[in-house]
C-alpha cells in the first residue's frame, strides 16, 4: 500500500464521512426515542385527564 499524502487524505475523508453517517444514525434513533417518550407522556396525561373527568362527573351526579 502506497502512503502518499493524497491516499491518506482520501482515507481520512472516507473515515470522516463514515463517522458522520454513523453519528446521523444515532441522532435519528435518539430523536425517534424522544418522540416516542413524548407520545407516551401525552397518552398518560390524556388518561389522567379522562380519569379526573370521570371523578368529577361522579361527584356532580352525587351532588345532584
């Protein structure tokens, strides 16, 4: 293998591009994970709100 400056620069650029691609994949996976967490939190809040609504509805029925 010849180790000219051009070959080393090409190899370094290739490694840099591969690293960038891998980092992009990780960032995409992390973003997807955060979106999933947000969806789950929203569902949890919706369930709590529905439960609270049912509690209030029952209290109103008893009060009337």
